[in-house]
């Protein structure tokens, strides 16, 4: 896949990350997990929501590879997550 120029990458599986820049109200993505986790199987999802537009907004979050939220923003602070 990576060819002869990067043989060290052939043996390692890189994590999959889907980053969604967003501007959403609080009714989007409520609950502890994504609504259809099978659609994102094997992928970490990071929703990065705008902090200024909505009075009650969807908090930014990161999921595990099963669609469960592993870190959710509390207010408008940056969130830091290490993807395994």
C-alpha cells in the first residue's frame, strides 16, 4: 500500500479519525453514543462544534471506535484526547 519508500508503515494499522467541523444546536447527537454506531465502526469521530452561534449548542466530543462518546466538552474549553 505504501510502497517501498515506507516499509515501516505496512506492519502498523493507523487509527481512523473523522473530524466534523459543525455549527449545531443541542438537539444534535444527544446521548452517550452516536445514533447509528455501525455506520462509524472502526472510526473515531470528533465533532468540533462552534461555540458562539447557539445559546444551547451541541457540545464538542470524541468517540471510540464503537460510537460511544469518550470525551465531551463541558463548556467551551478545548478538549484533548489521545487516540490509541
